[in-house]
C-alpha cells in the first residue's frame, strides 16, 4: 500500500513537471497556475486506476510458479466504471512447484491452491485431486497420507469434468510426465 502511495505521488509530481515545462516553454504560461495541482491530481488518479486494474497480471507475472485458475471481480457503487469494466479483486492459482504424484497412485495429484486477494494476505491450501474420478480432497487435520499414496479420512468433493483447477493440476502432471518421457 505504501508503494502504491509513493507511486501515485511520483506519477502526479512527474506529470506536473512535464506540464510545467510545457506551460512555461511552449505555451508561455497560457494555461495559468491552476494547471499544476490539476496535473498532480490527474497523475495520481491515473496511476491509481492503472495499479488497481493491472495488479492481478503483475502478481501472476511476478510468481512464475503459479498458474492462474480463476479470477473474480466486484462492481461497486463508488466506482461506477467497474460495472462496465470489472476489476479483479480475487484470484485462485495453482502452485506448480508444489504439484506431486505418487508412483503407485499416478491419478492422484497433490498440489497447493493459492488464494490471492487485493489488499489481503495470500492463503494456501494443500489439496489432492483425483484426476480419473474428477474429485478433490483438502489435506487438513484428520486426513492421513498413506505410504502407498492413498488418503485416509478425506472428504472428497465431486468436481465437474471441466473444473479449471482440476484441469490445471492434472495437465501439469501430464506435461511433467511427457517431459521426463521425451528426455529419456
């Protein structure tokens, strides 16, 4: 949040500097002195809008191990433009660096789902996807991962075949197997 404030101030004063040079050297003061605070305000508003609308892409780009699964946005009354151009406020991503399978259970994929919200701390949940059965189980207290790769005490949740997180987890493992198989 502090970085966004500093960025908004720097953009505002940077724009004011450009307007100052333009007004003094090119326009010979034709715009008047009111243009300077107006340019600071315009620069700060433009930076803030840019930061709010690009934070999701910048976050995913900064974390290459994450695969974006879904985005969700809110339209709010005090930002009427969000009804036309929705703003991403929450994302769900799959941490590909934490995706694993067990040799005896290749259809079960253990991975970490990362929940990302604007101005909220990231949260991660370790889950197991059963690719052939299209279901998911959260690894939480009371769930045991057996030595043969099976789960004990898991509450499985049925998923649609086209579920984005299921597809991403299962395809990440398939790509890994293809890379290992083609390299041999």
